[in-house]
C-alpha cells in the first residue's frame, strides 16, 4: 500500500507541476496581451507569414525544378520563347492545294490516277490527277533552285467525305513518295512543310505567309505562288491588292489545264470567283465566307484565327472585313 501511495504521489506531483506551468504560460500571455508591444509583435508576425515564402516552399520548388517539373505559366513561356527553326530562310514558295488524296498508297503511279483523289464533279476529267502532280513538281523544282527558300504545300481538310487528311499533307506525302521528282531535288525535303488551314486562294497566300513567319521568325523577302494559269489574274490583282503585297516581290507560276474541256469550264467559273473577290476581297461575306465554313467540316479553323497567337502583328488584317482595302500597318 505504501508503494502505491508513493507511486501515485510522484505522478500527482508531476501533474501538478505541469498544470502550474500551463497556468503560468496562460497568465503571461494574458498579461502581455494588455501590452502594446505584444500587439505589434503579432502584426509583424502575420505580415511575415503572408509575404515571405517559407524555406520549405523554396526547397519544394527547387526539388520540382530538379525533377523537370515546370509550372503551367513556365511551360507557355518556354513555348513562346522557342527560336524559329529556319531563321536564314528568305523566300517562300507556295503550292496551292486543290484536292485530297484518297488512294491506298502514296506512290507516283497511284498519284497519277484520278481515282486516287477526292474530286468535285467539275474536277472529274481526264488529266486532272496529272495536273495536280504538276503543281507539286513545279513547286519542288522552284524551291530546289533556291537554298534560302521554304516550300509550303497549302490547303486544309476541306472535304468531309475525303476524311481528315488535308490537301497540304496529301501533296507533301505524294511528293515524298515520288522521290521529290528527281535526285537533284532531294535537298528540298529539309525545307518542305505544310500549311493545313487554308480554305480558299486568299487564305493560301495569307496563311502561308503566317506559317513562314512561324518557321523563320520574319516575313518572306519574296513570294512565289504555284497554281493554275487561269487563276493568275486573281492572285496578281485581287489578292495582292487586298494584302498590299509589293508586286516586285511576287511571282506566279501558272501550270496548264487538265485538258481543253476543263479549260473552257474553268475560265467561266473563274470569272464568277474573281467578281466575288472583287466585291469581297477578304472573303468574309455571305458567299465566300459561306464557302469557308463549308470547307472546314472538322472545325479545324473554327471561330478563332489559327495564326493569331504566332502572328500578332497581323491581328488587324486577320480581323478586317468588307470591301475597303485594309489600311493598317503590315510587316511587309
């Protein structure tokens, strides 16, 4: 019994000491709270916790950085800061797309068949496939003679029934499968790319200039467009005027019609299209704008401009609509 009392006495003694210590601390806090210096100390402490990052947070950030973990804003900043891959390129060669390849393989033999291309009724004529290949061959030949040029195949995913392959990618893959149309042109493969948003001839030019800027960081010194000969006037007059592109820095390389029958029908259609662009040079009215919507079946372009983020200096031109020529500042 005496041992139990001594043990209980020790535990009781320790408990009383702890209780008195707690009361002493509480009493000190209550007395200090009445003093102004304690209130000031609390204010400084709260401010320190609010505005000074803890050492633990700093160590955590360093650890994340060491593991390659980057916050979302840093990722976007890094992407914007990425250097252009071809800063020394000066000239742009554009091959305008007119159809999507739907063949089983991208061989030269398959590309020569009309059945390998998704063609509109007015395009279904003998020699049409050969005419498309001639566009590619011509563009490759021009770019191969200029080591400072970029070759762009331009054309979007314009036909729902043709699938999600773009006109531009169709031309690129056919050209590659054809060995770039000769050993002397193989070097062009390093400088050939696609522009997969354009839905008409005006966008072929404007979007290709914007794509060139993404690849080089600047505006092309000289622009060459490859297309049908019967469209020459549309590019040289309507499109160059709308873009205010200098005539002495532009060339149009026209290729022949598919055949004589196609030449007659195409010439008549071209009169209509030219009159539409004359009245609506930026293609945003009901007629031409409606065609663009119809030629974007997979909403690749949608309502937001595809090149606005990478070409902010063209924002005014991208947004311009109406019959008046855009009067704002242009990088060329």
